[in-house]
């Protein structure tokens, strides 16, 4: 049964990594959309500025034509003044000249405003163009990274599924079905390490008799609270291997200290460490 538990834990490790890979795939569309949005905004800002500059130039040219026409009208007005022979007509022509002068002044002021605006808009163009170039480079780089991550995640999921199938085929079909059912309910959260009669997943104590049965390690048992597959965390098979020591060269205090340290490391491992630990090479 120890081999089955080892297989279950290794499968769960694969499933968790597959969930992380799937998360990469799930988040990719949003990242790509955000990337496209940043580039589109940079292009739009640059194009909008160029359009504003072009429109402003068009308005300036229109004003230049208007001023030319007003200048021609002013010349014609002066010529008419020399030909007026009565006071009433003379006053009317003078009034027309005032209107021409007023319109000319308005057009000149408008033209000056447009020229100042043109200088302001033109000064903004180089920074926006540089920003667009940088955004395009970032886009190309991040796009390549996202696509590479997607390909890597897809390849990992494919290979992991193959490895998972191989692991499942190495145990009895009934046990494999039991694991798959539990995994379908809680992907990547099937196994529950038990220490000191406590489930390290749901933190609920299991009955003493149940804990005794679990330590026998002769059948698959579920936590009565969270319904995950239990295994005794402190079983010798799960203990980290102790490096060989030449005890003859160690004092009694030092030897006891090392043994205590190894025990503490084993006890201090949290539920995640135990669940994700690769125990494929554990002894039966």
C-alpha cells in the first residue's frame, strides 16, 4: 500500500504543476489583450497627434488664403475711395474699409494662435514617436515571451498527462478510479498528510482508532472531515534520508543533537511540503 500512496502523491505533484501550467494558458489571452491594448493606444496617440498637426496646417493654409483675399479687398477699397464723389457714398466705403480691417485683424490673430499651437504640437511629436518605438519593442518581446510560455505550458501538460497515465496504469484500476474521482472533486488536493492524529489539510483531529488503522498502512482511508485520501506523515518511508555519520568520532551530545535536528525537520514540514515531496523513490 505504501507504493500506492507514493504513486498518489507523485500524481498529485504532477496535477499541481499542471494546474500552474494551465493557469499560464488561461491568463495568456488577457495578457495578449492587454499587450495589444498598450500598443494600440501608443499608435493612436501618435497618429492623433499627427492628425492634429495636419489639420492645424490645413487651417493655417485656409487662413493664409483668407488674408490674401482680404488684402486684395483692401487694395480695391483704397481704389474706390479715390473715385467717390459724394459724402454719403464716401462714408459707406469707409465703413466697408473698417470691416475689412477688423476681419483682417481677426484672421491675423487666429493665424498667430494656430502657429503657436503648431509649435506646441510639433514639439510633442518626437517624444511620442520614441514612446511608440519603445512600446513596439516591448510588445515584440513580451509577445514572444507569452507565446513561448504558452507553448512550454502546453507541452508540459501533454507530457505530464502521459506520465500521469503511466502512473495510474501502474496501480490497480479500482484504486486508480478512486484517485481520479477524488481528483475530479479537488484537482491537486487529493492527499491529506496526518500527523499526531490531526489532518494537516482541514486541521481536524481524527478518532484514535482511525489513526491506529492508518498507521498499519494496509488500505486506502479517507479523512472523515475533508474526505481526502489520508496517509501517515511520520511513516518511515516519508522521513528524509539521514546522511551516514561516523558516530565513533562524535560526542554523545553532538550525536543526540543531530538526531533531534533531523526529527525536528521532519516534524516541521508543512502540508504543502509533504504533499509536493517527490517520494517516487521511497521504499515500500
